[in-house]
C-alpha cells in the first residue's frame, strides 16, 4: 500500500501536465467527493485521521508548485471544479503536518514547533497579520492568537517553501488553534460536516483555524515579481468554503482594522512578555499599544518592543 508521499512521488515523476498530476492525486488516489454540505471527503480508506507528514517533506512544496502552475491568473482557484476541490483540500494538508508536529517532543504545541525549527535550523516568520484568526463575539478586547509560518523566507524560484505552512497558536496556552481539533468522525473515517452537529464554542476554533498557503504571503520580505499577488489570487479570493466553515465565520466575526494590532510580531520575546501581563491589565495595555501604533504609523515591532520603550510598562518587557 503506497503512502501519500510515495504516491505523489510516482505521480510527480509522470510526464503529464501539472493539471493531470493534481487530478490523479485527488481523484484517483484520494477519491475525493464534495458532500451535500460542501465538505471535501476523502473516500479512500488509505488515509487515516492520524496520517502525518513532516512540514519539510517535498510533497508540500511540489504540490504547491503544481497548483501555482495550473492557476496563474487573477481568477485563482475559482475557474473550475478542480480548483474548488484544491481549495477545500488545503485543510487536509494542514491536518497532515499538524499531526506530525503534535507528535514532536515538547510540553506544548508551541514548544514542539520551536524544537522542530531548532532541530532543522529553520527560521520562523511571525510577521504576517493574524486578524482573520482572532475572530470574536460581543466586544473585542485584544488578540488571543498569533500566527507563525515556516519557512520565514526563500529565494527559490521554483517550489518555494516560503510561508507555506501556517500555524495559529493560542498565546496563553501555547496550543494550536485548528478546525481539526473540533471535527467529529464517522465510523468509516469521514468528517461529520453538518453544521448543526457543532456547538458555538467549537465553531470558534473552526473559524480561527490555520490555512495552507498556495500563494506566498508578503510578511516583511521581498518577493519575486511573479509571486507578489499570488497569495491574494490563490488564498484570499477563495472559491466557496464548506457550509460548516461558512457558518463558523458568520458566527465569529473578524475584528475591524481600527481595533486590531498583532501582539506577536518578532518572536518568542513577544510571547513571554504578553504572558507576563496580568489579565486585568491587558485591555488597557492593548488599548495604549493600539493608540500608539495608529498615532505614529510606524512599523509594528511587537508588544515587547512597545513595553520596553514605554516607561509605565517597562516592567513587563523581556530583557
């Protein structure tokens, strides 16, 4: 029985077009089917819910490269049925690498990620905006989650791995925030996709989940000209989500730009700084940080830099 990576290696080596390779993997290997709730189900029995693939496996960057070759226009994945399936399939790509990181050594998911990055000498990127992953109900107080992507940057012309893998992490608990931690499974290995089967608090994590990037987000780094709009076309301007994700995003709204600023932007010092701020102090500190940012319109260097440079909050800063 071939693993996903073995099957993809065979498919990738074939002489067919990139589109044919994508069709073979989705339709002939995974036997994908969009169910009545718009959820992509893998109807093969070869894939288990605990299937894991290293984030560094060639499969991810090669699959991304094939997608970008097939969908190079401003219409992105919205042009055909295959593009819609590829959009929905990104959730399974998340599942595969999340399972791998979950099994890495460490006490929290964030510690596991740091250990993984250190072991493989990888640089993590904290610089891309996490506003869409801090959805809320009622009043927005301050961000609960941070976004971390790997790898931080790459000058590779083809099969670039830059900011492809995306991880959303609760800043306090240091655990991943993912739709896959809420999904329920049937006895035959299918995801229960009926939105009414999920509670409100479960929808929060489904709304704030990570999302594999087919395009390359900017972050704070330069991109090749052909890459500069790829994230918008392939990831932001999406085909329709499944009904469960759509309901989750309707129930949990994205904070407006005027009330949002990322706490974590430069690395672990921001995490440690914010964790040291008492809960009662956080709303005021965040308000002052936000006000400072909007007043001076400078780059956001994270909450630790702000605390270190502000006398009243210096005692929270990590030296």
